[in-house]
C-alpha cells in the first residue's frame, strides 16, 4: 500500500516511539541503577542518568557476589544458567529431531500411538507434573547437579511436533532418490534431512535457549547448593536478603548481565531465526 | 547394459487393492520401452516396483539376468528420474550428481570425470556450482538426467519426467532424451500418460489399463492393429471412431446402425451376421463428392491450420459422435458432408472389446 498522508506518518511514528519508550524505559532504569552506589537509589529519587560506579558494581557482582545472598559470584550463576540453557536447547533439538524422524519415516507398530502420546504431553504444563518429576529426580540422586537441572526439561513435545510437520513437507521423492543413491536411513538423515532443517533448528534453538535460560521454578526446587544456582533464580534470592535492605544496585547489575546472553543469541541468530519462521521453499 | 525381464509381476496392497494383475515383459538390451495409460492404471506402480521403491507381491523382476526382487534400490543397478526431479535442494548441481557415486565409494577423480562428462553431454558445465532453486525447469530436468547418467546404470527409469515442463520445452526435451538414450544405448523404462510422447519416443509401447497390459508392441503395430477398443481409442489423436453395426451376408461389409454401410477391405465371411464394433480413425474418413458414402451432420469444425477436424454424427445415428480429420482447409458454411471410409477399418467384439 503506497499512500502519502503526512499526518498518518507522524501519528504512526509517534505510536512507534511511544511503544519503544514504554519497552525500553524499565531496561534503561535498570541499567542506570546498576551504575550508582546504593545510597543514590535508596534516597527516594530514581536517577535518570548513569552514575560513576559502573565498573565497581559489575566487578563486585561478577567476582565476589553478594554476601547476604550466599556470596556466589554472578559469573558462576551465569555459567550454570548457560550450561542448563545449552543442554536443554541442544538436547531438546537432538531428541526431537530423532523422534520426529522415527515417526515420519519409519513404519513401526503403534507409530501413531507413539505420536499421540508425545502430543498429549503438550497439554500438560511443567508445573502440573512438577511434584512427581521432583520425586523421580530426588530418588535418582540428581538434586544439585547439572543433569538434575536439565534432564527433566529435555524432552519436548512441541519441538517433536514442529519437526514432524516440517518432515511431512519434505517431498517423498527426496527420500526415494536418496535410497536409489545408496543412502541408508541414517545417511539420509545426516546428508539430506539435517541440512534442510537447518533454519528450523536455528529458530528452535533461539526459542529453546531462552526457555532454558528463563527457567525459574525448576532450578529453585532442585538446587540447594549455591554453586548450582542459576542466575534467574539467583536474582530472586538477592532481593530477599534477610534482615537488611536489598542491594538494589547490585541486583540491577546482575539483571543486566542475566539479560545479555539471550540478547546475544537472538542477535547472532536473527537472520536464520527469521528465515526459519518464514521460509517455505524446500 | 542389460536386459530387463518381468515375469508375472503382481502388486497387491495391504488393504487388498490389486494394483497390478500379472505383467510379463521382456526388454532387450538398449531398448526404450514406454508404459502408457490413463492415471490410476498402475504404470507408475510397475515402474516403482522395478526401481525397488514398492515391494513385489508376486512374480519376478530380473535385471541383467539377476533376480532383484529382494534387492535394495541402490543395489539394483538402476537410475531413476522423478516427475518433480527430486534434486537435493541444499546441494550444488555438482554434488547432486556426485552424491550417489560418493555413497558407493567411487574414487574422487573417477567421480569428477563422470560428473564432468555427463555435464558436457547435457550442457550443464556453467551450472555446476548453482543450487537447484537457481535453475529453470528445463535445467533442473537436465540435472535430474545427469544424476541418472553418472551412475552408468543398467536400466534407466523415467517417471513422467516431462510433465512439469511447458509444452514447448516438453517437445524439445522429448527429442533430447530420446537422442541421449540412443547415444548411451541404455535399457530404459519410461512412464507417461501422454500418448504423443509415448508414440514418438518408444521402441515398444506397453498400453496399460486397470493394472493389466492391454497390448505390447511397436507404436506402428499399436496404431495399425490395436488389440482392443481401449488401445484403439487411447492411441492416436483424435481418438478412433467406434460405430456399432452388423456384418452383412458374405462378410464384405458392415451395416451400421445409422443405416449406411462400410465395406471391408478383406472379406470376413466367418463373421457374417454377427454384431460388431467397427473402428475407423478420423484420418481414414474422407469426404466424397460423387454423392456416395455416409452423411455426416456437422456440430463443430476445428481449424488447426495443417488439418481440420470435423465433429458431428452420422445421419440416422444421433448417439455416436464421429470425428473426421481432413488435411488442409475446409470451406465453412456447410452443415453436412458426405464421407467414406478408406481401407483401414477395424472390427472389435462389442462386449469383450477384443479385436476380431
């Protein structure tokens, strides 16, 4: 639609700018707060411009941590979060790809039953099955471990379903041509199906990485050892410092750091991500 | 280079559908066989059974004297060209062609030699670094051919390879495929529903209908002596006219329902008094000027330039449509012409449809 209406242009720009301000404002305040000493924040007025404590505050949270919240350096928590998010994202994609491959390309007994069982788990949110899951993980002695953090979240009905739908759109002749070309099922999977799923994998990776990174309830339940705290739940602990005011400037610095990895993942994979969501050509 | 033999080949699907009712076919080395028939006749299924993509319910398929019923497609020494080409979208043209050879563990320099040779034959050299989505339909078709050629198979299998091309390109590729097949002298099995494609390309044709081979023969045999009314109407365009009638005393002519009669070139006294279906091709009906022959009431005239098609019905028989093909132009403005059959008429059993 090509129109030339100046008022419309002005209004639409105003709306966009307003939207941006609303979205960016909290992040800006978080950033500003993370660069001030605690007194500036506690005196009742919220500063609007960055202070001079940027390096000091970030060095404190990254290196030493906050004593009242267990004194774990944010660096450790970031690392824990990263391990958890990566394990979940990579694991989910790997398992879903293989599961979808089996369901679409192999004719085994109860194939559709398997698919529907996987599909039904889509309807249950994590929270509903969190108690039995916790019991299982506890019985297996996986509390306070990376396996305990990631394994229960690793199976994904959504990703399996998405890959199944994608595989169904791959022309059957491609599989037949590969068979004639002497490629067995695994070779077909590796040489043809995986490269074709590249953009879908990238899109899912972004979504699943953020999903894993933002896990809150589960890490809260299975970790009691501070060295396995993840950053998202760690922030919550910081704000609940006993018998003292929360050190807001440090909490804010931690928050900024916690936001960074998902942002990097999105920025780096943006092109592939968008392609994966819109591409139709096979 | 190999012969291909099918012996009593049958296909019964798990749901009980009998797709192929026992086909026997012997293909000589280097022969070009076209399987032709309407959609659903089982021609593609038969091809896929030879390829190994469908299981063989009963019967035997032999390639080069070796039974292949239980072999994987890759081990049957065949190459197949698919209707939608089935090129690997993420691979360059070169890799598309080389993939099968790599899987077989062919040495690198041998792969390179074969791919470049095939690319040379098909004029694909400038395209080797492109991906399939950067190619036109005709070029993709060539790559699909190239992928088949580099394997140097015993048998080529084509599954309607030209049906995704536009009409002009189709004619051009038809000639190219035929020329290529002659040059490489590789036994070929080619599926199409287009009878012109079938007639022009085939050394021998297999006309299929309802999972059976109605007739197997050279294009001219099928045109001159169709074994059934199905073959008679399927081969040739426009279709053969079929008229009902009774063989007259002495077997020298057939009295048609319309009241007129058509003489038989070879008298058939043994058929005297029998009701028959008489077939005559549109090009074997000619107008007469001396008042003899049958009166054709015209409904529609199609001017094709080189020839003219007259559609109508015979005076006295409103039910059967009759088509006449004339060479040259036809003066419009007439609503009836007198036509007579030349010597090429066919007699069929009205119930069984088989040739008498």
